[in-house]
C-alpha cells in the first residue's frame, strides 16, 4: 500500500534550519522567526518574508533559500499568479539542483483563475480494502468517480484515463517529479472547471495529470485524488464518526472540547503529538494508511522502548513501483493528541530528520469520533472515540 497517495508526487522536502513549531519561538526579527511566523499562520507573515528578501539581497544563501522555500510552499497552497512564480523561481535560483517542479507548476498556473468553493457537504467515505484509504464520490461533467481524500497532497491529481473521461482542460505538461519509491515520472497540469461533491461545488481546481501506471498501487489504479488546496478552500473540514464521513465547510462541527494549534508542515498540515520524552510537530496525512515515526519522534521514546525496535525488510509502494527498504519497526507506540491517547501498532521508523516527529495516518482517525480542522484559525478539535 502507498505510504501516502501523494507523498509519491512532487513533494518538497523541508529546508534545514526551519524551526520546530512547538518549541519557543526564535528571536524576534530573525529570519528563523519569520519562518516560524509563516509556519504558525501569523497574519502577513509571507509579506514580511518578501520584504526581508527584498531588503537583504546579499544575505547568506542558505538563509535566503530557507525563506524562499517557505514562500514557495505557502503560495503553492494558497494562490496563483506572479508572486508564486517569483517565490519558486528564487528558490530554484538559490538551489539550481533542487526540485524544479514547483516552479514549473507555478508558471503553468500563473494566469489560471483562483480555486473557489461554494456550498457545504457531508458525504460518506468508502474504505479501500487494499489501500486502507478513504474516498468520497464526486461528479465532474456528468461522470461520478471515487476521489481519495489526501490532506498530504499538495495538489489534486487524476490519472490520464480519468482526465480523458472527465474532459479535463489541459494547461501544460512536462512537470518532472520523483515518486516515494525514487522513480522519475513526468506529468501535466489541467483544470477542472466544476466538481460537485455532495451539495458543495469546487471551481477552477488545478490537477496534476499522471500516467495510469504512476497511480497504480497493488494492482489498483487510483482514478482521482482530492488534495489539500481544495480542503483549505472550505475553511473547515471534519472527519466524523471514526472516519466514516467527511464534512466540508460550515457543516463540519464547530470547534469545541479539546483544541490545539496547527502549523503548516512542509507536506501539508502539522499537529502536535506528545511522546514520552516531549512534544513535537508531526504531519497529519489522510493519504497514509498507517502512522510512521521519523528519527526526531523516535528520539522522544524512552531507551527501553527504542531497544525493542527490530529491522525488517518492508515493501513500500509508491507511484510507479515498489521498493524494498530495510526499516526499523516498533511493536507499538502510544502518543498523546490533545489529551487523547492514540495507539499505533507496528509503526515503521524512517530515517528522516527534516519532516518533524512523524507522519500520522488514518489509524489515528479510526480512534477519534471527530477530527475537525479550522483553516481560518489553524486550530484542530477532536473528540475521543465513544
């Protein structure tokens, strides 16, 4: 099964130097504080980064790269137009060997209309027995299909055959990316003028268009993926009834009960998780069937627990193929989310140090009655399973 349906595609790795969102904030006025402000959704944080970059053209390249990378990430999520192109171009200029897919996509979408949503919806989820993923039915141009809901996807995605069925309007091609299994893929970008999900409508939704083979997992072609920008546009999104239903917009429950602040993770949304030796940021990824620890999270476990980790060969499937990796696996880990214990069975430990403590998947949603995100306040509300 895929580690994430779109950890597979054009993911931008974090740049070293980015601050931990749940640690004390860096010194006021420092570049690290500017990034921390953007991570935690402080008002006008991106404009402040733009001003700093304009005023400090001779600052150290790693510092400018850290700030440009943050801008490119933020504008990829929120806007189209010249500011996104400029931010991603600066990042590529400072790191010519880096991933240029974000810049290429920004150029293609420069003159596209902004994504907009109207209406609200509560729709049933279908669980894929092979992928351990959840999909919701949506209609485009009279064609109804399951769309896998992936908060870890920086952009919505359709397969080439699906794009033909839906009549997706092609905008450009040649987007060069690398999958979770280190396989190079080239796709295009199109625009869906109108997608209806329940009683809600999404307009002008950009999509990556990939070869069917690149969206084949365990022999199953994933036709379509609804990514993070569409979810953000609704303002509030909820996973209800232990992940059986999806609520979009005002139909999602109001925030109540146990609350915590979110942050913008390099691959989407970040949540605070507490492990035995401390609290740290982790990605919430509804495109992941199971939670994976990274080395910073592993370091927050007591020695007697880390000693129980064993190495084993694991098959990790991503777009385009399957890779056999040797990973450490723990028998079980429990982390605390806003006072609710979440039990994770047999989590793998990946040797990443730049993406927080963990990637938290649908095994968390299974243990919660509700999980509601308010993107306007960057707050999450949860209720424990009844």
